[in-house]
């Protein structure tokens, strides 16, 4: 294959078409998993499709997906899949959900794709080769003034185990505008220059895997709520460079 990043976009879009068959379908059955999170046929069929396409080209690679666990033998390469990030939004008919794919090579995420099927947006990145938004290079915002910037967060109730209500209010009120756009969408807004920061809590590895390389290749900065540059902290902050250090300082204060 000529370009791995573009191929990953292709299969993410194929999985997205599967989810659209069920989107805003009143008869869609929703089942609760053991952790009380919802799952649908769209989640499962999307992941089955992704696994099939990856196996066609990389039969021995490890594949870790939210719905079907980890399979494979080649531990130098691991594909990390979230076939439908934002299932709660999806089942409510809200279009801000995504298909997430990351490729980890020898412990480093080298490629990431997020496809937003209902919005017809695809964002992808390969380490050292830039970030692309619907085929064009993507860059984070160049703003430095927080009062002119937009911050996105997950629900305050999801953040309350990590930061106090006072700290949450201090951070969000430092920005000119804040909105509660959760899941992958807030991070993609940062990577495409439409928001300056995103605070996200309670993330599994398949929620965060492609986001670090996407944000960084777009010129942004990411870290967890302890200020560490990692996607494995169970939470994630994505931001434009102009506001990054101030956010880090407020989180650690």
C-alpha cells in the first residue's frame, strides 16, 4: 500500500458508513455492558469490519478494540480501535461521534485517524508527516489570549474526581467561551484550529490512542491532568501552544 495514513482513513470511513445505517434509527437496540456503558449493533459491526480489513493486510498484528478485546501475535505492532466513540451521543441522534484508529509500533503511536461519519470529517496524522483534515494540512490555533479562546470540556460531573469545582470554574472562566463538547470531538476541534483547549476525563486507551499524534502533528500540545505528556493517564488535555502552559499551571495549582 502506498500510504498507510490514507488507507487508515479509507477503512475508518468504511466503518463510519456502517454506523450511519443505524444513526437516528428509532428501532436501534441499546444494551448496557458490565461497566454500564451502552453498546449497539453499530459499535460491534463497525469493529468487526475494521478487524477484517486490518487482517487482510496485517494478519499477525495485535488488534485491541473496545468491543472484542485483544487478538494477534505480533507485539511490535498493535492496532487500537474505538469503532464508535461517543455511543451516548450516537444513540441520542447527536452527530458528534467518531471512528478512532491508532497504530502503535514498538510502543509508540505513529499513526492516528478520527472519522466523524455524520459530519463527513476525517482527521489523520502520521508521526513526522503532519496532520490532515479532509485532505488538507491542519494546524492548531495561534491564539495566545485566553479571553479570546474557546475551551471544551466533558461534563463537570465526569471531571469532579480529578479537579475541584472551584478549579474547574477558574479554568473555564479564564476563557472567553467554553462548551461541553465531549468525546473525540473536542480534541478534533483543537487539532483543526476551531478550539484552543479540551479537557477530557475517564478515558480508556482506545478513546485516547489516536489523539496525541493528531494534536501534536497539527502543532498542538497534549498532557494528562498531572501535566505529563501521555495518552495513558486515563484523561487528556489537548491545547494550542498559546494557552498550554497556563492550563497546566492551573491544573497543578
